[in-house]
């Protein structure tokens, strides 16, 4: 899902963030406010991506089912784990009850 290479040097973080944005859409302002110093490196004051690295379009967690041949249940599980805001993620206990894990 994410292919950023640590050997990319200064572009590693930007590439990884661009990959996350392509899957999750841009982060909410509340997320950027969690670490304004880091956010300022990649987003402008209005929350717009500075474009250091291009963001791929038409990539969603749901599209991975077809692109990577992943089971739909796993894709739904991933959707519950990948969110910008930590308090919106399913808890470990909730994930243990996920139909895909209980299979």
C-alpha cells in the first residue's frame, strides 16, 4: 500500500505523507494542529498540501481490493485501522471482534 523508500532522503517523509493522503484524502485541520511545526513543512497555513511530492489520484483503501487482490473483509478491516485522527480509529478490542479476524 505504501512504498516510500527510507533511502529517498529528504523526500521520504513527503513521499510517505503523499501516499497516505492518496489513500485517506487530506488530513483534517485538527490533525495538522496536533503538530504544527511538522505540518508547516508540508502544508500551507490554509491546510493545502505544498506539493513537494505529487499525490496519486484514485487510490483508496477500497480500490486495493481489485488492485492487489485483497479480500473485501481485509479491506474493510484496514478502513477501521487507518484514519488520520487517532480517536476515530477502532480500538484494539473492537478490532479483535472484527468479522475478518474472527473469520
